[in-house]
C-alpha cells in the first residue's frame, strides 16, 4: 500500500541531492576566482587553440555510437527491479525479462548487420 510515510526516504534523497547542487553552485560562485583577464576569457578546450568553424559536422557514426551506448546503458537500469524481486516474480517474470533482453539483442544484431559500429567504413 502506498502510504505517505513510504515516500519519506525518496523525499529525503531528493532534498539531499538538491541541497548538494545548491551548495555546490553557491560555493563555486562565492569561493571561485574573481579575476578577469583577456586570456582567461578566451574559449579553449583541452589546451588547443580553437581555429575554424565551431559547426564542423561530426560523423553520424559518432552520434549513433553515443545513442547506442545510452540505450544499452539505460537497459541495465531495468534489470534492477527484476534482480531485487526475481523470486517473487517466478517464471512469469523470467519470461518477461527474457523477452525484454531478446528485443534488445534483435536491435543490437540489426545495428551490427547494418555496420553502424564499423569505424572503417
């Protein structure tokens, strides 16, 4: 049963997370360096001088690999409830997770067949 007191740990965790963000932002603002100069205000990344257009197109394979990583990384999140309750879920839960994994494997094999992870092409 969902009673209001069951949500107290979630609210505490959300408050701690939000409090950490606020304290970090305020701490960085008040404790951070305040000296401005032309050199410090220049944009840079990894110590390399920025030359050329910032809108240089990236390969689609880069974005596809990033999206696939996120997709398969998020898939792991859905295994947690099953791992916690696998005894209570029984055979029905096992079949549901096998179906879930098989759908992801079909997608993964489709991506492999299409050559999305081949960097040499």
